């Protein structure tokens, strides 16, 4: 049993150490564990405190924090992970850019978030182990062309589909943008990389951004050509509309790509060698992106786990099939919308409902087996002349089309109005008056609440008539967003309860 040193031997040992007699040479000291000295340490001097300031005793060597010392603030939640060691060393091209952006956001709009480096090998290991990466935004600084491995591609795809958002900054490099587009096409073959429309929430999430400034390139820049053929827009320098591109998952922009450099602006560095946004615009876009992603976190999580609902086939009589048209305009922005709506429709009415969506393209030979069609989307559906002719024939022979603009997006609204004009040139879309039978076919509807408005409004339904019958019923305000029970924070749509009411009225009216 080891005998403890007395206080005298402890002091003697301390004196020997201070004299260097017990110390090993410096080189040897580094190779050995730190020396431990047994025995009671010197007594701490007594503290004199007032009765109200006493604190519970703490085990030594912990020292209670003095009241005059500043407490260490808690670490902010991590919003962005700077993806490291992928394809090339270009991810280090603008060191500190993310940190500077977050500092600017904290100073200007009181957004308090942190960031971290995430090695792509760790991302792959997590994916292989079935562990989900929780950081909301992955930032890829892609100065050189991307050359991802299959494992990296699968890990990034899984991250996005599980609710994450990926930001790819192509640093103004044509080859980097082209490679990013190719990689995303391999990851999401059925989800195109598209130029975001001017009314996309990303341009108004915090700042309303209609125009941005692209400073002129210097003579040493690798290229000065306009890039409209590559990425859309006007190209070149000067004031113009922002040109962010995105891959959309559900109704959210899940992968955001910028050809023009953002990082130099975040660092307040005017790099004349690259096509870039001015610092003020880079920061506004960056802060909008942070605001957009944080506002959509719950939607992203919800849509990541959405599954179709199938109800029991217990109705004895013929059931209603809700047939949704597949098209090129993001035809399914809210995958759970119709299953939930049909569930409510079956619970609240006597209509026999099949709790399963029927999804088909216009050229499907079974088209005429479904009298009730439904169409929604965010962009132009791009129906061919043959598809327009088939739809016109279906409606003339007794079919009805119910449609709505998902999230109230203007691109779909404009395209659908043009489509209605092609279908029935002599009968344009007409707003139904408040006393029309459609507003009393099941529920009595006078006012409806909308997500984007503070006060209830009169419902807006427009119709196309053929031979005295309403063959098209269209809502320019989103219905499917409300049906889905969770929607984008920026959607121009009816609230859940009122979206179900109006949708029910439209279906009941169409079946009369």
C-alpha cells in the first residue's frame, strides 16, 4: 500500500522539483506521462462572502466562477456545414466566407447561427451506417469541375431527400457550373435544374430582391462572355434579375446552384477575375437563403417522411377515383395532398372514395375511364398539341378538370390560363360570383382564410363553360398546399380547414 507523503515531505518534494533535481531532461520529459504527486495540496485561503452569495461547495480542483467573470455564451446552433475534401482543393478557395456571412447575418438581421467543416468521408460514413446528417445546409465551394464518386453522389442525394438543402457556389466558373448540372442530373434524373422564377420565396424571404449588380470583369478574367446559353438570364455585368438555379423536391428548392460567385461578396473581396455578385447583393442573397431554409425546415422534414395513405376498400358501391395528370411543371409538389384530402372527403361526405391516387400522363389510353381529373403544379406544364387535343375531347365528352396553382405560383397560373385558352378559345376563364352554386354545393362558403393574408377573403374560383356546363374549375390560390396538412411558409394558399372545404365543394359540384 502506498504511503501518503506528509506535509513536510510534500514541501520537500516540491522544493526538489523547483530545483530541477527530480526533473528529467526536456526530451525525455515529453515521452513520459506527467508526474503525479500524492498528498494533500496546500490549503486554499478562506473566502469571505455575504450570506446571500454563498454557493454550494464544489470538488477541487474545480474553481467556482466569480460573479465578476463573464459567463461563456452557449454555442449557436449549426446551420451550415462547409463540405471539405471533395473532388479537389477548391473548397478552400474562399476561406472564412461562411463565417463572415453568418457574422453579417447576426449583425444585420439578428440571425445567430454557427457553422462547421464536414469532411465528405464523414458524410459517406454516416450514410453507409444509416445515420442522417442533421446540419440544414451543405455548402460546396466549386471553383473547379466536380468529380464526385458514386458513394459521394449517393450520400448527397440521400441528404437532400431526407430534408437537407445543398448550396453549390460555382464561383463564376463555366466548367464548374456545367459539372454541377451534370452531377445533379445523375442524382435526380427526373428533377430538372431550373432557373428560379422572379416570385420565388428565396427572393423575398427576408429582403425583396428584384435586381442585383454584377460588377465588371477585369482583363485577366478567364472569360467575359455572356452566359445566357448556359444558365439563362441576360448574362454579363450590370444590374439584372438574380439568377439562382434549383432542383426542387416537393415544393421546396432543395439544391440551390449559383453560377455567379457568392463567397467573394461575403468576404467583401472584389475579385475582378470571376463573374460575381456585388458584396451587398451576395449578402442579401445569402441571408435570404438562410431565412428560406430555416423557415422550411419543418416542411422538409415532413415531406421527407411522407407516404401515401390507402384506406380500406369497404364501400359497396362504385368508388370515386381522383386522377392526377402528370406533366413537366412539377406536377406533384405536395405528395401527401390528395391522400389526405380524399381521406377527409370520405369522412365528411357520402361520396365513396378510393384512398389511392391515380396518376397518369395525358396519352394514357385509360384517360377516358376517369370523369374527374385534377392538375396542379408550380411551372408551365408544357402539354403538347396532341395532349391538349385529348384533354379537350375528354372535357367535351363529360369530363371535368379541377386545377389549382400550387403555392399560388405565377408561372403555373400564367401557363394554365394559356392552356385554358387553347382548350376552349371561345370560352375564357371567368370568375364565379359569390352566389354561385359551387360555393354552397356542400359547405356554405362566404369567406376563407389564406396563409399569406391576415384577413379572410372571398374565395376565388374561375371556370370555363362548354354547352352550359363548367368543364374547368380553377383556383389561382393553392388548394393542394392546405390539403397536405403542412405547406411552405411562403405559399399563397388556403389554410388546411378552408382548403378542404373549398375542395370538397368543387368535387361535389363537379359530380352533380
